[in-house]
C-alpha cells in the first residue's frame, strides 16, 4: 500500500507543477482535466501525509524507549505518545484503505431521477408525488438544484410518472442507492373506509450523461412533435411543442412536454435518452467486472423492493441493510442522510471485504 501511496503523492506533485505551466493553462480542456484529477487525489495525499507524520512520531517514541535512560515522568510521557501514535497509525491506515477503494467515476455527476407509479393505481401515483417532494426537499437541504424534465400528472395531484434532474457536486454519490421499488403502506386519501393499502412506486437514478460520455447518432433517432397533455387546467400547453424521441436501435422512447419551447423539450429528452443508454452500457460493463458478486446494498435492479414506508407505524425500513427508523415524517420531509449514510457505509464494507 505504501508504494501505491508514494506513487499517488508523486503524481499529485507533478500535477501541481503542470498546473503552473503556461501551455497547460492555455489549454482549457487539459487544465480542467488536471484540476479534476488533483481534486480526486487531494484527500488521499492529505491522509497519507497525516499517516507519515503519525508513523514518524511512533518511530521516534520507540527510539527514545530503546535508548533508555529516561526518568520516570518523561518515560510516561513517551509511552503515552507511543500509544497515541500507534492508535493514529492504525486508524489512518484503515481510512486510507477506504480512500484507495476503486472510485465510482459517476459519483460527482448530476443525476436524472425517474419516478413511476406501480401497483396501487391512484394511490401509487399520489405516493410518486410524495417521493418527488421528498427528493426535492433533500436536494434543497444539500444545496442541489432540481429541474423537472417531464411529468404526467393525475387529477388528484399525483404522478403516473415524473422525471427530474438533480444538479450538484456529488449528487449521484448521495442518490445512487435509491434505485428500486419503494413500497408504501397507508390509508389512501381516496379510501373512505380507512383500510390500509399497499402500493408501490419505482425509482430509477441515472448519472447524467454528457455528449462526451455517450454520443447519439442522429440517424438512430426518430423525433416526433405532438401537443402537450396533462391533468387539465391552465398548465396544459395547447401548442405542439411536446417532443417524443425514439431510439431506433433499442426501441427506447423518451417524451418531454414540460417546456413551452420545442427546442428545450428536445434538449431535455435527449439528456434523458443519453443517460438511459449510458446506464445500459455501464450495467453490461459492471456485470462483466463484478461477475457473481452481489453487493450487500443490492444490485441496483429496479425490480428489487428496497424500502417500505409504513405510515400507521411511523416506520421506514430499508430491506437491503436491515435498517428501520421510526421517523417517517422527517424522512418524507427530506431527512434522508441517516439512511443514505448507512447505505454508503454498507457498500464500503462490502468493497473492503472484496479487496481482502
């Protein structure tokens, strides 16, 4: 591990030199790439330097004790310093192992979240709206920006489906484990007898793909224009500005009608299509790399039930890691960090186990 860390530190120093080079500064693309690499390496280098400092302190304490001739009070101080340095070396060593784990290249990307009502009819559509509100409030807490890409609302205020973009540094790293089936158990607003109903909503979280990540061939696209539809009222766009993009090789269809501008709808639809296609490619690559290994927090398969929201009991349970919280109101108001942090910790533990 030390050899690898020394190599990373050397690369870090080299990048610092290159960033002062006039030719590099003049090459915007190269400069941005080096800045991004430097940002990735910085936490590892800082932690490695902390490790070397603790190790030097440990060795110095050992040397003093080996030489002997210390009076009792000073010897106690040295022994105390030895123990503190030893603990620091062990702690930082474990932290370095985590920092050296293969990093998800998508972690810093923006995300596209797609929410669709599943089993449960109108109640599922209403819960899809509740999840959209939950993620929007969470994004606001984290300083992320949300933008609706497409929506298919119902008359009661729910959504048959809604897709939106979450923009912010690390958005994907915080939301990537939300993909899957979310189950709700509650008395529906549409239920007059007060009976508890179980409904499901499917969530997909896709890293936003830039044009450089996935290039679309115009010849593979069929683009149709149609009139926007909706739940009714003033929000319905009477002009033919809605866009339907069909990716001919896969048959994948993306619609966008949220904007009044045909061009804006087209841009948004292509953004979603690009991200979906990139996810398919990455899923193939991950399957080849991972083989038979299944992560503790699940496969990310959207057919997998990942969480239950039980309103009568005020309980939220994440089935992948056996976590249950009795704070459903807080969770539905965007207080998701406790769940997300636990999922990240479980995923890290699984990766460390795989590295052993």
